């Protein structure tokens, strides 16, 4: 299984975000109740691999239609603000 790519992230305050792209090798989505980006980190130093596109390593949102066995099966996701939360905007309840 190929891990889904993060096609965009509008959270420029995240340490893994450079030029509106995620560079964490893999993120975790959700806490089983809310589809937030669990990998979000606000810190002064930038992290991740600037030559890599971020991917979804795990998703705890078992009620999402893209979730099979706590793994994301969407072709790609976007991360951004939903109200004041930093969320997987691709999350879709089944």
C-alpha cells in the first residue's frame, strides 16, 4: 500500500510546513473523535525533509470513508484550518 500524499497544507506556522507544503515524512491524523493533524508542531526551527512530500502514515478516524483498518486510502489529502482547528480537510464521515 502506498501512503497517501499530502497535496497541500495551508498551516504555514507548522514546523513541517515550507512554502505551503508538508515535509514530514509521515503524519498521523485524528484522535478517534476529531480529524486534526496530530503531527502539527509550532516551533521556530523547520523540520522534515525539504526534498520529500509529506504522506499520511496513520489515521485514527475509523468513521471516515477513506479509512480502512486505520489506514488512509484516499489518493491524497489536504490539511488546513477548519474553524480554529488544524484538520485533515479530506476527512469525510462514512
